[in-house]
């Protein structure tokens, strides 16, 4: 049930469904003020949400109402509000003062498709509110768009600007949302890191002034994911109010908080204004990406579960919700050193181990024998792939495996035919130094000719092979942001036009090959965001496949993204990224909580390892629906303790899978207790694991949990798995008899 109402007397909008209310009102001076976002409430005519009383020593216009202390909904620049504006328009006379006030609104019974940027998807029962703000002097309209879906506690916001006047407006900033929350949201959780340690959980206390995370790398970046969770001082993993902000965008972003002197917390999110300036001609319009606000009063887990459901239902293409291929990738097995014979050997071995899909990673094209050559030359290297790709794919299919391929469409090496032919197709200034990253330059995807060329290069290969999967990589950040294809007036558009070019290529490839699944990747998880997830149902979570590091990375990632989006593989030890060795069982039990696969050479495995992998693959296939469709609860936090645990529970609460991990063992440990979450307290469950098998009530499992002996008590070794890196999975099923 979704409803959008407008109280004419109070000029108050109320968006609501079963779970949430989002209320804002038109102030007497025409500006919009946020009134409430939280658990669904009834509103009569008497409520007074926004206190409009003026305060001493403020500035005001004739109506005497200062904006300085109002929880404004989408604030102008250059008026009586001294906080960060939501937009910044530079006019032809050099002024930046704007005065957008309420003009009208419409309510739609569907989700309006946005131009250029990926959209949250249409769905039954969805409602959209478009509020039109106008600056009469500019003859320009801002359309604030709000979407509410049934059964989920999220509101989607975006903004479109329509220049109906004659002058050119320079958009120096156009955020997707701005909202004035109360000061109860005093804690801020961000997912930050670097290559090989993406999305670690960082918590900060908010105070007066500004707090923000940003990216200026040209991608959403491993440094700061475009997601923030706001909680109260007392919110825990399972109790208390939370609001999360997620931006559906893969380029430069910003999410910020600004708390003013009376405690209003202005939260903003959108395209990073640094380096951004869009020339909007008369008659033209510009659409911001969407941002998603999610509320839960059931703590951090509650917020994640709502957001995960939203992503699975309305962002990821639903056709990928049912199942994912169990894949093996040759990257860490061979790096650049392979030929068809080796690949077919790997695929043959992998097929006998129960894998579905073989992924040919980097090195199959041009003169690509190292990472300094060949990017851009999308022609199969017949010295390695003897007889061509068609022949290779046929051989791989013959051994019972589907075929997937690695590409890095946005890049070029200096040493490549493409760069020799089109040196003007790279990002950079012709008279300045050009920085390299992984020996490569970035192709100028703001130039449609480049995107067309790359599209044609790939279709001429993909059209002739039986392709099931693409791994779309992107291995460096943008520097020297300049495009020779843009005029001096349009250079500020480069970063955004680049990412629109990326989306355009994604759109064209997914349209032409609707049955090919794309996995996003950017040196691991350097571009893990909702924009990419719109096209790719899963993303390579990190290059770091070490079991211990993956516990942390997957735990952090789970705040903002469901397990179904986290591509997680098992690799050989010592691990190639950190040099650590962890048991195969541990690596597998961690990778199980994601879309499972391997990247190692199966030809060198012992018989014991092979039979382990065969049985793990079979078991994963039986558990996969719980991973893809379950609600995920974090239980023990690996950033705070030497243990980690989590559980995925199907929404009907009939089946669940839990993981418990001892990261570093402690001496003389007492009995181990594992507590579960998310089950039904009234149901009876059977629990199967390597340590405990039995029947328990949900209430028992969620309160007392199950107890078992530690592996080693200083004298007696109880089971094989001893010391650091122990792992235990628990299959939990409702008993019906
Ligand atoms: C970076 C990716 O994250 C790796 O998985 C691999 O595909 C390499 N690129 C290949 O160059």
C-alpha cells in the first residue's frame, strides 16, 4: 500500500506505505521544509512539524522568516540560509543567487524513467511525486522527484533541472538530495578502504560543522563507497533508529552531514561538485542520479535488510535473482601465461569438479603478455588462442562448461595499435603530462565515437561465440580530466559525461546480449555501487581473496549490499595479495556467503582437495537460494572481536545458513556459544553442522544459542580444525512433523 497525499490547508506532502512516512511542507515563503522521515505515522490537521518562529539576529526577507534554522528540503544558495546549498547555478551576469520556490506538483502511479542514468525499476504499486520549484527570474524549473515502493522502507530521490529561459546556466552543483534530519542521528558509519581492503566499517560521531566522504577518482572508488548509515547514539546492530543514504552512481560522489547551531542535521548526496560544471543551454534539461534513503528502527541490521531487499527487487535485473553460475577463473592460475591447451585442461578438470562456467581472464587479445601492452586491441591473440575464440569456446563447451570472458573496455596501453591510431582518444590534456596507472591510460568515454568503436569491437567478437558471462574490469583512476572532444566551455562536464558513456556501453551490451551476465570489477571492488549493479548483478568484491581479509570485506560490504551482489572466490595459498595461508575449509566457508567460485589452477590439486571441492560445490548449489534470497544478519563483528558470525535467513524463516569463524584462537578457551538471529521464535528447527546436530526452537537458538567444545583445550585435540582460522557453518531448517 503506497499513498501520496497533499494537505492543501497545511501545504503538506505525505508519502507513506506500510512502514514509513516521509513528510515535508511548503513554508509560507514557498521554500520546502522537511518535517519527518521515519516509522509510518498518521497525521491530522493539527500537527505542527516545522517550527517557523524566527530567531534573534537572523536575516530575513519581507515575510520575516529566516531560512537559517529551517530543516530545508532542497536549499537555494545566496539567501538567509548559511549552510551548504543543494545546488549552485552560475548565471551569465556572474551571479549565483537563486530563488526556487514551490509552483505545483503531480503524483504519478508509476516510476518515471530517467534519461541517461540507471533507474530504480518500475514495479506494481509504486508511486512518484514530482514537485516543481520555479525561479521566475531565471525561467527555470527544478523538479524534485520522490518515489515510494510498497512494502519497503526506502524513498528514492532525484532532481531534474529544466532551463526554459534564454540564458546559459552553469550548473556547478546539482545534488540528488538534501534533507534536514533531527539531531538524534549523531553517529555516522561509512565504508572506506583501499585496494585489497575495500569497504571497512568506519564509525564517526557527528558534531557541529561538516562531515563528508567524497570520490574524485572518476569512479565510486574503494576509498569511500557512496553509502552512509546514520544512527542514534544508542542504536545497536538490532535496535534503534537508522537512516541510510545510498547513491546510485558510479562516478565522483559526495555524501555529507552538516549540523547547525540548533542541531538540524543537513544530509546531502550527489555528484561531487569538485571538477563539475555543466553548461545548460536554454531549452535543455539535466537529470541527477538517484539517491535512496532507507529508514529502519530495527538497528543497523534492520536497515541493511530493507536496503538489500530494495536492491534485489528494484535495482538488480530480476532475471538474475534465481541462480548464478558456479565459476572458475584462470587469472591467478595462469596470469598472462596460457594457451588454448592450458585453458581447455583447466576447464576439463574444473568440469569434473562440478563447476558450471569457465572464465577466461586478462591476456587473450592483442599482444597482451604483460600489463603494459595490448589494452584496446580487442582482437584475439592467435598465438595463445590457437584457431581463435570460436574454437576455444567450442572445446570448453564440449567438456561441459559454459564460457565467460574478461574485458577492460575503458582502457588503452601506450603500447597498442589503438593508441597509435587514436592518440586523441585518451583522457588528458595534449600539452600536459599524462599520469599512468597500471601502465595504462583511460579512454575518453565522454566521446561517443570512442564508445561506438569499443561497442563494435566487442560485438564483432561476442556475436560469433557462445558467450554466457562477461567480467568487465576497470583498473585505474582518472587523472588530468580533460577531453579534446569537448569545447573549453564544456570541460566541466567531462567526469559526468565519462560515466554516462560507461552506462551507455553497459546499456547497449546488456540490450544486445540479454542472456549474458555481466560481473562488474575494478581492480577488485573499486567501483562497487548501485549504478553498476543496475547492469551487473554481481561485482568482484575485492582482489583480496585471503579468508581473513574477506571476512572483514564481506562484513563491511553487507551494510550496503546484499550477498547476491558479492562475488567471492577461493584462491590458492599462500594468498597472492597478502601472503597468508588459511585452510581451504575456512576460505570456502567465507566464500559461501557470496556468489561462490574459484580462481586457482585445478590441475595441481591433491585428490583430497579435489574431493573437498566436489562436495563443497554440490553443497553450495543446494544452499545458493538462501544466499541469493535470504535476509542477512550480522552477528559478531570481526572489526571488534577475534570472531565473526552471520546468518542468512529466507524471508519465510523456514531455512537459514549461519557462519561462525574463529579468526585468531585464544588459549584455554571456554565452551563456544553461537547465537543466531532472524529465525522465528515459534518454529522448531533442525540444525546440522560439523559440531552440533539437533532440534531446537527458534527462541532457544536466538537466545541461548548452541554450545560446543573448543577444538583444543591445551591437552586434547577434539577435531581437525584447530588454532587460527576455524570455521563452522550451520544449516538450519524448519522441522515440520
Ligand atoms: C584486476 C582484477 O580485479 C583481477 O581479478 C584480474 O581480472 C586482473 N585485473 C586482470 O588484469
